[in-house]
């Protein structure tokens, strides 16, 4: 399961993007700060190190969000939790748009590499190793943290950024459904390897991450099967999604918000035939965007 607003604290809003911090992040932060002794002469630097990690992850997620908006997609929410951050982005369902939306996150870490190394170099030249050893140690540690996060994120294990970038690249050649299927199979292999490392290293956090990645791979693999099914359904040619412009499939695959019965809103005018409840919004099965059915008519794009 991915973190959501539920159980999260509203932190701040920037450029129309609301940032939340999951409550478990504070628990893990307290444990990490209180149990790491000996690295710095003063405990306050432990807190500064964890806050630096917070900032790096946050900048990474804003990279995803701003890139998604550049492609014409929607990105209005970021949630931070102990396993990292999640930018809830909805780019147009095109391989190029999704590739840029995903790649922009690691690119933020790439930009930070020379910045942090430059600060470390200036610190050495200024003699901080002798006059401010904790500050020098913090800069060096944060530089390594950024490199480790960059290396881990670009691993081709779905749904890490590297796995999603692989899926977006394969999309150009294999199509959306097949590329997602291939990427998740590779992700399963990667998650199994990560679990093996967790056992070898006796690392609880690595094991938790491996299980989480495997769970997300399973969910996405099932999604790829659903995409194959969607591709075989007939289409309502008189309508198109206002976001991705895909014609909606025909058939009772939408669920009524009132009675939970299944129906086809494009055949009934978005009125449930079971309980007669009008549906204010109709969701696109391709990109997930929800719009009033009146906005789906092809005439809006003709």
C-alpha cells in the first residue's frame, strides 16, 4: 500500500502542491536520531543529518511533480514516509510524458552531486576538518546519502524510478500493457535479489523494502492484465477522455458510487441503471482522470 493523506500531517503547500508527512516518518526519525551515537560530537548534528535526508527526498519528489506539469499532467500532492517519498503525478498517458515525469526525480539528485561535492571541497579548503569537524562530517555524509539514494532509485526494479523509466522506454516499442508486464517481471527478479541481500546483511529495512517492491510489482502486473483486457474491448467512438484523448471502452466496467453496481456510463448518460443515481464524474480507465461526461464528447476536440 502507498501512503495517502490518511494518517498524514499536512506540512506545507508550495506552487499548488500540498506536502504531507506520514505519522510513521516522525517515529522513524526519532528512532534514527536517538540511536545513532558517536558519529558527531553533538547530537544536534544527527537531527541535521536526518533533516537533510528529508530535504533531498522532498526535492526529488518536487522534480517529479514539476516535470509532470510540464507535460500537461496533474501533480498536486506529495507524501513523505519512512520508505521515501511519493509524488502523486498523473502525466498524459504517452511514453515520452511519463518518462520525463519519472526521470526528473533522479535528475535532481544528479544536480545535487556537484553542489554537495563543491561544498565539501570548499569546506576542506577552509579547514573545517579542524575548526568545524561536525559540519564537515555532515556535508560528507549528506553527499554519500544523495549518491546512495540516486543509485538505489535508478535500479531497474519496478516501481523504483529506474523500473518506471524502463517501462516508459519499453512503451515506445511494446505498447503500454506489454511494457508494464515486462517491467514488473524484471521487478520481481530484482525484489527477490534485494530480499536475498536483506537476509545476507540481516537488514530489516532492506527486507521491508524488498517486500514492498514485490507487492507493488504484483499490483502493477495485475494492472497490465487489465490493460490487455481494455485493449480488446469495443470503443465508444463518440467520446474521448479530456486528458489522454483515448476513446472509452464499452461495457459495464464502471462502478456506481451509490449502489456499487457496474454499468457503462457512456450508454446511459452517466446514470446508473440499477439505482438511477446520476454520476457527477466519470473516470478514465486509461489515465485515471475524472471529468463530467459532457466533457468527454469528441466535439470538444474536433
